[in-house]
């Protein structure tokens, strides 16, 4: 049976799909899910939806095996709506690997869906197997599902167009190769007509004629069998008035001539002008004419004895927007700088750095300001790199929002590099302050294969992203660290499923009376060796792996159960629960909190949410609305670790808060090595805003005395009580007496 939450597909939204005129047929969508109701709900939700004049046609599979069979027998399928967990926990990922590796189907777009967010695919799988999108089923409103499909279909269409262009360019490459190597103009002309006919889809019947230098007489330079006898003669010698007229008009008007029966194209060379006349069996389509122009450009170069492949290499190895070397070109060129056993490595080997630069919010710019602004941003970033790093041996566009540089190691100054990138960018009428992530790899670590060198820089880049740093350096231990990290995520997922995580509680006290007024719920993860893994390690991992939402909900439920136990022994005190950024981004988060408290019959005033400044400042408008809804329900909110982030004080007074929590960093050194100035500021700010203040990490009487003198209301710390499991907390509370 499907979850009751599956009715998310029927939520009403006003978003409309974008339309453009294309041929009338279908977009074929394969729904892969072991739940039949998901198939019905998805199909019903998407009924009547059209993208660019095409309606949707659905295929269905209920297992990974059925999905592969469907793709084998229906190669026209363009979208795969794929459940992650079916007959096995990784059934969806297995399908992806088989589709990309075995079926070699790189066109179909894949949207992963799951009702179990703990089974998020690893970053490496997403990167290597080209997944278009990954959503929890609870995220997919009808509008979001339509938007995801629109994005995927647009991507599929672009990939197919690129594939068609690649095929056409291959034909042009073959055609250009066919006209090379001819030692005389006669055979060259014949080859040109033959290959042009192939491109335009007609039988080869035509001539090449030209005007050389200042001579205005048009000569026959080559052609098919009907015209071979006229080679080197004047065009007027032909016994075909239509050919003469069309070629003459082409030269006179200096542009192509086309009728229902023939086409005559103009070629401009360095030292001669030429025209190719070809009889047509069918009218060429716009794409054929476009590819014809590419071929003709190479023929023109050939007329002047210039090798044709230089032009074609630009298509294969240059980024069309920036004209910089693309990923393929960069990977090929960086191989020259591999050191070990490379006699051809440049003399300055071991003195270079490969710097990989990722524009952090590029997708936001594209979505918010439009693709044209996004393209212009790429150009100004390129110009900045060229102007600031003129010593770069190579600058390339590696990906959609990624640039690569080869810089001399000796002149690389990390702070100067950061400062140069962080200067705001003028893009049309916009002044954009951009953020970047940078990965750096030293030449001594370069691999023999260029793509492997790219991989090393990407490891450093991903490390910078995970550590929320601007720049990070590659080192061999990073690969080990990544393997360790993935292993830890798998263990965390398994231990959470098996119920091995624990919630401990640390009492909170009134500083005046030392009466216990609440306790903070703290997540603990025991390891097999009897120790505990630090939350500083596993909480970020849980966030990256998509586990934190489920774990956070479980902690809230444990806090509710604990509060009921406290009421049972006459301790009607608050229980504080920490909330992370991903939890706040869950749709209808406030309603989920309310539903949980109602289900456990807990007084909302007895549950406090502790949110960090990063949560508050992530999406301030949404946060204010959510907190307001929770406050109206009775839930109190505290700002945790206050003073360690970058809060805007103008927003602080708008937030429906109950207290500010002074971070332990501003408590640990008072009074001996810290005057308590920041703690004093927080207490004073709280007083003026009508908020209580609570200090954490209090370990000495001197700290407590100074905080009390400053006017702090509440405290928690080892001096009063350490975090403890539920049963120990209950025993502690039964015997605790204020001094």
C-alpha cells in the first residue's frame, strides 16, 4: 500500500508548463516502482500534461529487471521515474548502472524517487552515472513533478540534438577527410560534389567552378561524370543554360542560390572564389543546410591548401560560449604535464598547480535571472581569470559552471587568488557577488591519464564543498578519507535502522535558584568498541546522506516520550531539541512538528526547538513564517550557539524567539582569559529584546558567578550535570536538590 503522503501529487499549484511548437508525438515515460498505487497516482497526476506540443505516454515496470527489459524493447523511452528501493535496497542504483554501462543508454534522463530518504545515492554514483534529479516522494507535489519532468525532457531533447549534431559532424569529418589528399583540382572537385550530395541527401550530379585572382572568367574546376569533359574550360561551354545562369547569379549576387531543382553555394577562399552547383532530388531541411555551411567552410580552406581538420577540432575541443578549451581538450593537454617517466614533460615540471574553480550559486543565477545572464556571468568570470592570472599556462571551461587553470606554483598566492575571485562581477545591469569552491592539485600528483588528474582535483573540490571552505588542496589521504566517509555513512544508516542511536539529556537550570527548568536532548552514536562517535563528525554526514530529517524526527519523538516520563514523576519541565537546516527545508515542517506533539499528547509549551543561526539565515522569510506558526501553537524557539554565525540584527527582532543561547566558546575562558564582553553583549541584547539567555558549557563556579553578575538567566554545563541517558536522568532528578 502506498503511504498516505502519496496524495502530494494532487496538491494544487499555479505553475504552468512552457510550450513551443514541435512535431506532434509522445514523450515516453517509464515508471519503475514496486508499488502499483504509485504508478496510478503518478499517471493520474500527469494526465493531460504536455510539453512543447507532445503529450506523455507511460510504460510501467515493477522491478529493476522489468525496467531493463522495458528499456531494451522501447528505446524511445526518454524519462525514467525510478524508485531507489524495490526488490533490494539498491535496486534503483543497479538499474542505473546497467542502463549506462550495459545498455549504453546515455540519453534517457533518470529521476530517482524514494519514500526512504536514508537510501540516498552516493555522490560518486550520481556523478558517474548521470542522474538528472533525486527527490523524496514527499517532496514531489504535482507542480514539482511537472517541473522535474520539464527539466529532464529539456535535457533529453538537448542530448538528442547534440547526438544528432555529433553524427552530422562525424559525417562532415568523413566528408572533409574524403576531399583531402587529392593532388589535383579535378579529383578534388569531384570529391566535393560527391560529399555535398551526401550531406543534402541527393544523388551526386554537379560541378565546381571558380574565379581565380583578378580574372573574371568562370572556369569549370571539377564535377561528376557529365561535366568531366569540361574541366578547365569556361562555364559558357556547358550545354546547360540553367547551370550557367545559377552559377553566374551566385557570383554576381555573392550569395547562395536555391531553386526547387538545384542549389548553388558560394565559397570564399583566400585567393579564389568558387561555387558548387548541385542538382537536388529533395529540398534540403534547415539542419542539412546548416551542416552544409560547416562543410563548405572546410572546402573553402581546402581550396587554399589549408588542412581542414583545424576547423573541425574547434568543434570537438573548444567550448562554444567562451571559446576556451573544453573538458576533453584540457584532459588531453594536461597529460603533457605528467611527470613520472615522461621525457616530454615541459621543463618546468613539478612547478605547476591544477586549480579547479566551481561557481557556487550558478544554478541560482540561471534560474533567477535567466540563462542569458548566466552566460554573460561565465564570460566575465573567464575575463577575470584571464586578466588576473596572465601567467596561466592553460585556462579551460571544464563543466557548466567549472573552470580549470594551470598556474605556476611559485607565483600562486592563495589569499590573492581568493581576493581576485571575490571582487563583485558586473553582468549587464547586475552587480553580482559570487561565491566559489576551489580544488587544487599539485603537479607531482598528476596522473598519466588527463581524466584521472581531473578526478583528483574534483576530490579536493568536493572536500572544499563538504567543509564549507573556499579552497582545499588534494592529498592522497583525501581518497582514503572519502572511502572512510562513505563507510561511516553506511554504518550510520545501518545503526539508525537497527535502533542503535541514543538520546541523552543534559539538565538546564535557573541561575538564580539552581532549580532545574529543562533539559536538552542530545543525539549520541555508540560505536562497537564501547566509545561514542562525536556529533561533530556524524551530524554533517547525516545531513549529506539525507538521513538527518528522519533522525531529527526520531529525536523529537524521543523527546516527547521523555517529557511524558518527566510529567509522570512530577517534573513538568521543558525538553529542548536541536533542529538542522535540512529539517527546516522539509515541506510543511511546522505542521509535522504539531502533528508529532499532538500524537504524543505533549503540551507544546514543554518542547523547545533550538535552531542555529545558519538555519535562521538560510531562508529568512520561510524561517520567520515557520517559527511564527510554531509559536502560535505554543512551541518555544531558542537561537543556539548565538554569536558564532552572521546573524542580521535587523531580522533578529522579527523572529518569534524565547531565548538566546550563549555558545560555550564565549564561556570557556572566563573570567581569567576572557572578560566576558561577548557574553555581556548577548545578555544585554536578550534583555532589550525581551528574551531570556542561557549559557552552555559552564564548568566552574567563577564562570557561573560572572554570568550571574552579567544578568544571565539560565545555565547548563558539567558543573551542574553532564549529559546522561534517560534512566540516569530520571534517577538524577529524583535525588536532585538545589544548593
